[in-house]
């Protein structure tokens, strides 16, 4: 069984630090929709999604750029489905 660990998009994502892009406002609703798409893609590959409890709002959030720039949000805890 393939398992993908994911963590939902916290409201605090709007306060994250970007290290590879110029700072632009992050739309939390868009990020959440992209995350839902990401989870659906993992499920379509046969992964079982296990959602991890969100961290406190004060926790540092990382953003990683998608390889095709279409989905710039990706949880740092998301597992790749191989």
C-alpha cells in the first residue's frame, strides 16, 4: 500500500518566508484548492492519503515551487508516490 502523508494549508501560510521567489501575497483559498488537487493526484496514483495534524500558527511554513510551476504550494511533509 502506498501512503502519502499530507498536512493541510494553514491560514498562516500568508505569512510564510519565500527563499526562491520575489515576495507576493499568497491567496490561502487558492493554496488550499491546489493542495486538494495535489491530494487527488496522489489518490489517482493509488496512494492512501493520511492527513497530519496542522502545526500551530506560529510554526514556520515552507513553500516549494512545483516542477511545472502550475502548483507552487506543496506541504513539506507530503510524501511522493513512487
